C-alpha cells in the first residue's frame, strides 16, 4: 500500500516556517514533531508499506493530489489558529483520501478546551468547573455565572493550546490579583482567551485509547507522579515539567504504568475515558488526561486526538509507554493504528 505520512516538523531555524501571528515564542514549536519522531513513524510504516512524506508546512495540497496515497497516517498539528489541526484532514476529505485519527470537527473541538468541556458536561461526564475570560477587566463571558462562582485555587490555561504550552508553574493561582495577572499574560503572549478551571487536587492519570466502536479499548493507565518534580513546585504537569526539568539525558521518573489503582477506580477511569472518546466522536486513537477531585472522583481534563508518540523510552511519552505496558512495541503500535484506520475506512492493507 502507498501510505502518506502528514506532519509538522520542528525546525532548528524557525524562520523556515511561516511565522505565527504574534511571532515565535520559546514554546512555539512544542506541538510539532521532531525529525527523529517522524523518521521513527516512517520506519515503522515502511516495514509493511511504501511511505510518502508530506510536510504540512510545505506544498501538501499538490503533493497529495499528485501522489494520491491509499491512506494517510496523519500527525500534522497545523501551523496557526484554533482550527489548525483540521487543515490537513479537511484537505484529505476534499481529495477523498482516507486518513487515520479523528476528523477536522473533532480535532478542532478538542483544540477548544471549553467547547470540549461543554460537550462532556452535556453528556454528564465530570470535568472541572470553568469559565472563559477574554478581558481580564471584564472577568467572564461563559458560562454566565463566571469566575465569581469558582473556588480558588484556579488553573489558568490558554484556550487553544496543547503540549502544556502556556501552562507554567505560575498557572495555578490562589488570589484574584494573581488571576488577573495570569489572564493578562496569556492574552499578551498567546493572543487568545484564558480557560479558568477549578484546581483538581487529586492524582493525575492519562489513558491511551485504541480502536473504534465496540472495539475501542483502554491501554494500561499511566499515572503522573508529581513527587518526581523538583521540591516547592506546584503539582501540575506544566511546560517546565514536560520539556525543561525532564530531559532524555536525565529523565524524570514521572510516570508509573500500569498505575497502581484499585479495580473499582481503574474501571471508573477507563469507562469515563471511553465515554468521553465516544461523545467527542474520536476515531482510531486518542490520549485522555484525567485528574481526581478532592473526593477521589475522576474528571476529564482534556482529550488529545493526535497523541504524541516519541520513540525513545527515555523521552517519557505516554502513549508509547502505555503500549509497551500492554506488550506492544513502537512499530507495532504505529501499524496497529494504521490497521484500525484501514478497517474503519474499508481500505485493504
Ligand atoms: N483543572 C485542573 N486541575 C488540576 N490540574 C490541572 C487542571 N488543568 C490542568 N492541570 C494541569 O496542567 C496540565 C496541562 O493541562 P492540560 O489541560 O492537559 O493541557 P495540555 O493540552 O497542554 O496538556 C495537566 O496535565 C495538569 O497537570
Ligand atoms: Mg494534557
């Protein structure tokens, strides 16, 4: 089979790619994949297929039209704006080329954490109470009760980012003054509204889901161990925790997989994640972040329908880690995702 691999690649020289509105920040490329990850996925797919590389920041339109892959393995995070993950899948739909992972609607909704939470809440799935603030001087727009109804401490995050972009140690605020300051900083740095959520103080987990319909299943649950972080920092999986304090040359022991869970809590977390996967209409695979409230009840933090898959175990990447705990190596995981997508699209490998 001819398999396209669509991606956004990190550059040594950011000037090679289109500058995002507001210019480049230190974390501007955090969502994109390294040449190493792209090569690892390519190599896994090449065990069974011919692979065409398609850089989403290049001339993807003409390359797709000319090469017409039988199916595309899509990991392209997109370049700019709240609908950036929908760019390549929309193009693929236009050309009638089947592809892995969720459709543009689901990808873009999951990139808007408040829209995601509204859908979860509609279906009765627990998620932290929240509001969205665009103007720190006019504290709340949605829902109507606003920040006044929320209990401190609060977590302040950009509405449309992933990979812990905009989530730093200071994102946990304890006073109105800190909140106003943080919202202003987010607006200045990212030019987007702030999602303000009540802080869930309990244990944190992330759950890798594979499959579709009745065949969707959870891989072994990963726990984030905040004890692994330097002393005196807030227990959040911040940008510093993901990319600064944790280096592959000196990895933090930040994950435990399979998480030590009693059977009831494990079943509750898995069911919550599978329900969230279904109501957001995710396809093929997704990684879902979960945190317990003060009473030990799991809540959904967010869904990642294009999960990161760093190939080296020392890079601390959750999806490959969960797959390894299930006895599945990296190449097997990538080909399993492709096979799941082929089965869903009726493409014969
Ligand atoms: N409401 C919350 N309560 C507790 N911790 C939170 C909350 N929201 C975010 N966090 C912390 O911040 C981290 C990143 O937030 P998340 O919404 O998953 O953003 P990202 O898309 O950048 O991964 C989480 O893994 C968690 O540790
Ligand atoms: Mg997350």
